[in-house]
C-alpha cells in the first residue's frame, strides 16, 4: 500500500494544476510587459542620442548663421543675403528654426541688457534656435522703449 500512497502524493489535483498554470501565466505576462518597456526605453534612448548628436554637429553652423545675421545688419549686400538664405534653408531641412524676436517673451528670450524701462526688443545680439519644439539656444536680446 505504500507504493499507492506515494503515487497519490505525486499526482496533482486539478486545483494544483490551475494554480501552477496561473502562476506561470502571470510570470509570462510580467516578462512580456517588462520586455515591451525595455524596447520603448531603448527606442527613446536612441532618439535622444540622435538629437544630441544632431545638436552637437550643427552648433558650429548655428554660430556661423548668427555671425552672418549680424554681418547682414551692417552690410546688406545681395551676396551675403544669398548665403544667409542658403544656411537658413539647410537649418530648416534639419528641423532647426530661428526663434522669432518680434515681441519679448520671458520664457524664450534671454535679456542681456536693458536700455530703458520698456519691454520692447530694441536689438537682437544673438539669434535663438529650436529643434522641432525644443529650444537649443535662447536668443539674446536688448530691451528698451521704441
């Protein structure tokens, strides 16, 4: 009879099988969710690396564009305007645009000097740029009354 008892001990009941199945299913679902989160995290990290690399690469071109804009204020020749438009076209093709400086916005403009108590932008010392909707360089402006 002892042989029968050991056999009965080894046989799982239907409840035990369901319990083991539920446990394994739960582990499987958690592992799938963990893997999905991993894939999303890696994709985001890849995108962040691409954006950072693009910004690092284009920084020198942004300096050139800023210098050309300052030069155009002093010498508005056609050749210089043509170069400025080509640089702007290239930057736009890369998703980079200038931040407008028509009206002062405390969130997007960096004030480097204030001539009088006004809130009007008198001059732009350095252009600002954004990549898609992320500001990568704030415009430096001089405030005063017009």
